[in-house]
C-alpha cells in the first residue's frame, strides 16, 4: 500500500479528511487505522480494493484526489538537488 493516496474503511468511508488520516502497517503488510495499533484499529483499503457499493460511497473523495493529482502533475514530490 502506498503513501500519498487515500485510504478507506471497508464500507467506503474515507480515513480522515480526504482519506489521508493516520494509519500504521501491520507485520502482514496490511494497513490499519490509527498511528499505532489499538483495539479500535480497523483494516484499510485502497479504492480499487473496495466492493462496487463501497466504491460508490468513496468516489467523491477519490475523484477529488485524482483531480488534485492531475493539477499538481503527480502525487509524488520530486527531489530537487
């Protein structure tokens, strides 16, 4: 899973504002909500991993992300020497 892209709960709800809330990576490679693991941490997903129903809910946030990415040219920051 990548940094700088929105993350969603299973139902399509974005993680924080624009899907860019705090998360942590588990030993098995999955991402969970929150900076550190607690009993309230939930598994996170990328847009393409969501069900069709969840994608409908997540689409406005994802479309805004793509629009901003297109305006900026890329989602990754280039390193300047």
